[in-house]
């Protein structure tokens, strides 16, 4: 049931690359068929998924290289299901958003489908080495997509992306190998590694390797320096894949392998992770305010919004982790619509500079519908109630405030700063008087607006009916949190002590109370 997620786009990529004489339109249509089939298969998986069970489902196993501990092993839970759906949707949207006159179309669409296949496989891989291989598969195709079809400084940006991602993969490989060797596990199967205890010192060391590896991929401060150049240089479809899907491999890896394999060490480091998240949120927002290029502004905004995922994971509560999983989907949808609209504006107007753009909301000579959709995307990113961005951020804040109130308040401030830079963007881009020296901008066709319509519909629907998003990840979040021991602060510990059936609480030790989350009563 899961192999087609990898196989459909892979077969599509091979067919496009081997089919001679295809025009750009024919190659694009073929890629749309392949990505559309993968999207339909993902929708079917939703209908078969058991919401009452928070563990892995649809297990597939095939011996591959058992002597090396490497097997073809796939499985799916709520976290994986949402990420697979996001990958399938954004891939189809990115292909539709591509220019009909794309040069070397067979290679371009084959590489996009190859990236989608590798990412889908990584999200469902249950063998650590298989995850690593699929994680690395997307490296070369994305390098080529940026280096060949990118914009200004494309060679520099592609090389920078290649070096950073290669370093991320090397650190992750070291962490996985160290985990298996030190634990004495017989192979790299996820559950086999989970069943072995390690000394706390080694847990912290191995978790630190994974934190840096996935922190580069997300990216989080200070490992973010590859992001602005890469996102700006990439073409619109590639930027949508980078921000909407590829960055989620980092947050997925943090939750699946960081929190999942080392819950004890994660609990010990959680205060530092929450602080790291708050710093990334504030840095991304403040830096975005200073940008003059709207694409670079959107790129920097991604740093801050991915910090909310880390904050939710650091809080280690059901509500916060559910919000973190939902935030990954929300961020992917919002970033995709923003990059798509910025690409349309650049195509029609010829610039992305805030100092040049003005009056695009003009109903006669401007781009009124594109401007309206841009306003919607900016409002969703700023967390306006009624849109999906508000729901996911509110879940994270509500769940993390009990554990880390200071870091949560800093995250709320970051949301306010998000509103500031999007007000700047929208005020300078959409409103004001259109320069009289400019006659009429080219009209935007329905085909060019269709991706934005689909994404805008999801932003509105999931904002009004958030349970359609939250319910898929909630059971998995509960299972993950139940395995984490939390050092309770004094206020929460007092409430727990009062609720426990103890006759003499004066005999309790003075040290912080250490309890598995599953044993805790429901706290306000």
C-alpha cells in the first residue's frame, strides 16, 4: 500500500526521461499525470487509515541487505501520513506552476518527480539506513534544479545548498551508526533501535548530532545561511518544493528520530531546545522586516515559522506536539501559496523589489486577484483567526505555555513581528497609486491562478474546520509523548502530588518529580 508512493513518481520520472521528442507541454502534462496519480493514492490512504490507533500501520517488509542490517521496511502513522499528503499536494502544485516554456522539460520534470519519490519514501521509511539513503537521494536532483533553472547566483546557491545538505547527511549518518553500534541492535530497524537503552551521556551526544543535522535541513539559526540564497535563486516550482516539502524532512527527522529514539535525552535538553526555537522565531521575523526583496522576505519568514515546530516538540505535551505536527502542514501550504504568488508577480511586473512595486491592487491596470490572494496568504502567515496559521500556532502556544512560558511568550511576540513585515509587504506591494508611467500589466490567466485558488481554499477550510487537519496527527502525538519522562517544575509537581493517592507526601524527595507523561493527570 505504501510502495506506490515511491513507485508512481519514480516510474513517471523514468518514462519522461526516456521518451524522445516530447514538447514542453507534453512533458508537463505527463508529470501532472504522474504526480496526480500519487496524490490520488495518498487520498485513498486517508480512507484506509485507522484513527483509533496511534502507532504504525500498513507495514511492508522485504529483506534487502540483511547482513548490513539494511531492509526495505515501510510503515505509516499520523505524522507520516500528513507529510506524505503535503509532499504529494505540493509536488502537483509545483508542476502546475511551472512555465509551459521550460527549457529542457524532460529533465526538469523528471528531476522534480525523482525528488518527490525520495521524499515520500523518507517519510514512510522504518529503517534508519533506508531513511538516510532516501534523504540523500534528493540532494543531486535539487542541486541540478537550482544550478540549471535557477536565477541570479544560481551556481553559488546550488553549491552552497549541496555543501550544507551533505554536511547534514554526514552528521545524521554518524548519529545513526553510533546509535546502532552503541545500543547493540542487530539491524537499523526503527523499533529495534528504540528497544535498547543507552547511557545518558551517549544519548545526549547522539541526539546533539541529529539536532545539528536536522537543524541544517529545517533550517534553524545559526545553520540557516544557505536558505536565503537558495530560495531566492531557485525557480518558483523548486522554491515551493524546498520550502513546502524539503524543510519538513528536518522537522520530521527531529520528531521521529530525535524525540522518538532519545526521549530521556530530549527531556533533559528540552529547555535549551525551547530557547533555540524562540531565538529562531525572533531572528527570522526581525530579519524578514529588513528585506527589500519580497521573495527573500518570504524565505526568512520560513525560519521563524519552523521554530514553532521545535517549540511544540520541546514542550512535550499532547497539545503542543499535535500543534507542531499541524504547523508543518500549515507552513507548507502557506509558503507554497506565497512563493507561487511572488513568482506570478515577478513574471508579470518584472521585479520583486519593494521599492519599485506599488498599486498592484488596482482593479483596471494592476493584478487585483493576485493581490487579494497575497493578502490572504500574508494574513494566514501572521496567524489571523479563521485561517489555518492561527489554529496551528495557537495549539503550539497553548500546549507549550505550561512547560516554557517565557519561550512561548517570545514566540507570541514573533507572531506579532510576522504581522509587521507582512503589513509592510502588502502595503508597499498591493496598495497605493500605480505609477502612471506603467500602462497595463499582462493579465493573469485562470491556469496561473489555479494553484493559488486550491491553496487558498485549504487555508480557509482548515482554518474554519481545523479538526480535519488535527485529528490525523493527534493519536500519534499522544503515543510519542507517552514515552517521554518530564522533569516537572514545582507548580506542576505540587498539583501532581496532591492528586496522587499518597498518605504522607512529606516523605517525598526534594528533587524534581520524574514521571512518564502517560501517568500524569489532566492538568489545567
